[in-house]
C-alpha cells in the first residue's frame, strides 16, 4: 500500500518522526511495533510491506555511477515540537539537497534513541533523520548516526537542546540561527536503498541515504534526550531482496 504525498501530509508528514496519525501507537506493549499493522487499516503496510525500514546494512554493492549528494542548507530559526514519540525540528523553506539529479527540499529533522539503522548488526547511540521531499512529492531521508564521545558537544544539538520541549504537545521556537549542515559528517560517503517511513503508516517508496561516517555527540547530550525518550526505535525489518548500494 502506497500513499501519495498529499495523503502523507494529511496523516502528518512528521509521522516519519513519530507524529500520531489515526490510531494510537507506541514503541512497546500492545500498541508497539509488532502490532502496528493490526491497529488500523491505514497501518497495514507496517506488517505487509516488502520495503520496510529500518534495516541492517551489510553486503552493500559499490555503484560507481552514484554521485555525491549536494547539500544546500541555510541557517535559520526552527520550531521544535514534542509529539510524544520524538522531537521534530521544523525548518524554514530554502534548504535542499540534490540527489540523483533530483532536488529534495528539507522539511524537518528528528531523532531516535538508540539509532534505527544498523551497520552489520550494530546500532548507533542515536540517529538524526533529515526529511526531504521533491516537487513531485517523493520522500528522501538522510540518516546520520550519532555516537557518544568524550569530546565537545555538537553545536547544533547544543542550540536545540536548550529549547527542548519536554512534554507531549509542547512547542518551542528557536530564534537563533541553526544550520542543519552542522548535523552532517565531514565524509559524505553513503549507503542508499529504498525503504519506508519507520513509524505508522509505514509508507513505502522512500529513498534512504545513510552516511557511513558517524557524528559525535557528548554524553550529556545523549543522556538529556534519553531522559525524555528512553527508546523510540523501530526494530530492524527484513530486506526481502532489496539492493543496498554504496557510493564509494
């Protein structure tokens, strides 16, 4: 079952980040991931889909035809929302990427703890998903895996965390300029594959780009988010013969 982008908007684009759509869902118990497909007919792709995310990345094939992703991110204010499943940072228009010759505008980014995408079975401490859409309504997500480090805090996270909305439904406006480019690693090598939203309605047809290099965050930054969201990660999904490609 595939949704048009208009339908995704109707259900809430931030469903990619865990926003509530029709039936209540969660990350544990009777409304947890194993039962998402049973909670609402709109969620049946969660259990019946063949291109579900997240996945365990292994056995990637080198594709020399893949081009580097062009990032055109600009600094600006963001609006933070705690939707009960994660914190979503809604950005001002103007930031975009070009991937495979297609322009995708940055719509929002959000976080999962621990990370969702695994690399040879290993999860990162957190992950940030930068959500983009094309003029035709296609979705592309850039995933950056975050690992705890004893070094300096990440500057973008530092700016966001001080405005963190702590209760479900709360919103905070970050007026100082934040550049999402500060959430990208220096090495832009990536893995790519077709997948889905990682939350209900689990819509497929999403192009994923997962950076090979991890980004650091401080122990305090990790603990601060984990105190609000102890676990907001969907279990790994079957690959079902999908091809994972690497650009280098």
